[in-house]
């Protein structure tokens, strides 16, 4: 009973925190949208409203129900890592370096780990959960809050573990989380900015919009969330200009809270992956076994 009361209290506190955290971005991006779109602002807002409402529902569900369990999950992972001293860099090693450098490295290293986490999200096993984020057909800043609970587990687990693995101090971990959250809002904004030459170094709204494109030529491109270096290094960079085509994915996923949450738990969402695994298993069985001498 105490556990239930504690969970409800955590959910209520998370709801208040989330409401406060979204107030400034909401005001900022409404003003930005009006400045950029002018006469088209109201029509664009009206077109995005159905998806925006669904984003709000998903965010409320995650704040009230997913967040407490994600916190337990992440705490368990961190406890395991601390208990077994699973560090690549010993905690405290960053203290001798300039704080600005440490903060920069936290964002840079965090982007590296999230690049590969993002690529894993696009594999058959994790895609049914990540597809919820990509099902938004009118990508706006609030699409950054559209996540399936399973996707939240991979994001928080990988991100938090990476920071701990690298021995970053608390101030750097908090800074990385802050930058990643608010820059995530920005790159999802409905603006056509490519950043010009700076778009070769930093992820722009146009670059990330291509990641959400429904055009086949843009599939599995632009996994970075802050820097472009990893997309360029691993051949996934794509930025021919502003993305003006259709957005989103078109699976058999209902545009309802139940449909979005339930898609990842339907067998049909994994059929292509299951078929692939069966083919690999048959090939492995058919392969001649080497005799032991």
C-alpha cells in the first residue's frame, strides 16, 4: 500500500514538473512558428492539431504511469554498475579538467551513444516501439515528447549508463540531459532551417525532418541528435535541403492512445523480424558442422 501511495505521489510530482518544463518551450515555439510562417501559421497549427492532441495524451500517460517505472529501471542499472565498478573512466578523473571541456565532452560522448541507440531503435526488434515516435505526420517541437514506454526504457537506460560508464560528474550529466531535451524540441520544430555551412557540424531542424520523412530515399538517415559527425562518419548523413515532402510512417497503427501503446505488443509488428530470424536459423542448421579432432 505504501508503494502504491509513493508511486502516485511520484506521478503527481512528475506531472507538475512536466507541465512547468513545457511552458517555456510552448511559448517559444508558438512565437517562432508565427515569425517563420506568418500568414500560414494558423493553417499549419490547425493541420498539426490532431497529432498534437495525441502527443499530449502520450506524454501524460508516460508522466503518470511510465516515469516511475523507468526511474526504478534506471536506478537498478546504475546500482548494478556502481556495485561492480563498471567504468571506462574512473569517477573523479574529469575534476582536473576545465569544466567547459567536461560539459562539451558529456554532450559529445552522449551523442555518440545515442547515435547508436537510435540506430538500434530502427532495427526490427525495437522498431515497433520507436515507430510511435515516427507515426507523427505533422512533426512539430512537441513530437519530441512522443515516445512509447519501451522506447523510454532504451533511451534512459543507454543515456544514463553511458554517462556513468564514462565517469562524468553529476553537473555534466545534468547539463547533457538539459541540452539534449531542449535541443530535441528545437530539431523537431516545423522550420525549414538547414544552418547553411554549420549544418555540416550540427543537426538542424531540416536535417532531422529528413529523418522523419516518408520518402524512401531518406529512410535510416540522420540518427544524430546534436552533432553531424557520427552520421558523416558512418554514412547516414542526408541533407539535400529543406524537407518539404510527406512525413511519418504508415503501419497498421491506430491514431489513438490505445493503438499507439498497443502496436508494439502485437505479433504482426514483429512478423518481418521473426521471418528473418527463422531464415537465419534454418541457414545455421543447414551449415555443415566442423568435426572436432
